[in-house]
């Protein structure tokens, strides 16, 4: 895999309007998330519709509470390993929200400013699939090749940067196995 002008080559691109110009910060971290829409269900186009502001609030009772959100991620890795990119990596995706990370002994806020957000189709309790770990590892390797400030130690979870609000990707995500796949 390789990145050209902020886009991961060979993956489907579905541009999201929920992005903007990054402040003058180097891309130096990666935040892993999980998402399933409706919660606990996989497949379909609901995630794409959420990230492109086209989610039908009447399609499922849960959707009425989130249809107005303006959120995105740089990349989604579906259960079958398919990667869909919504925001070029050099732009700011709206994925982490209010966030703080202790980086080298100092607190850094607003992770969207300097991080890349990757959503894994899943939830906090269901095991992620081998194909997702492999796709994630290949993607992360391409990101580390293109953005040298991102290292394995600068990959974190949404739960760690917004612990009072978020729990994803949760205990179902096998960090040790993911790091093994990076080798």
C-alpha cells in the first residue's frame, strides 16, 4: 500500500464533508476507533451515510439520535477487510472530539489537529476479524512510511484520549496481536 497526495491507493474513496484544514501540526499520532450502525450490526451503508451527512434518521430508532452529528474518520476498515477512505490524511477529520493525550510527559489536546483516525467496523465486545487486523497493519505500515512521526508507540485508542466519553475499540481489540501483525 502507498499514499499519494493524502489518499491511500487501491482503496475505495467516499469523500466526507466533515473535514477541514489542519492547523500547522505534523501528523504524529493515530487513533483507533470502533463503530457499528445500528449498534452491534455489521454491513450496509449506514456508516458511510453517517460520515457523509446522509444518514436517514427514520431508518432505525437509534439513528434519530445521531443523524445530525457532523463526524468522520480518515479511514474505515470493514469486517471483511475492505478499506474506505473518507478524508485525505493531510486534512483534519472530525473523529476524536474533545480529547487529551499525554505525549512525552505533556498533555496534548485536540487530537484531530495532529492525528489520523481509523474506524474498525465492530464494537467493544465482539472479536475483530483477522482480515481487519491484516488490513489495519498494512495501512499503518503505509502511514508510518509516509508520516515518520507516527511510530507504534504513537498509536492509541479513542478510549485513552477521551476516557470519560469513549470506550472504543474496547477490550475486544487485541493490541498484542495487532502489534505482532505490524512486524
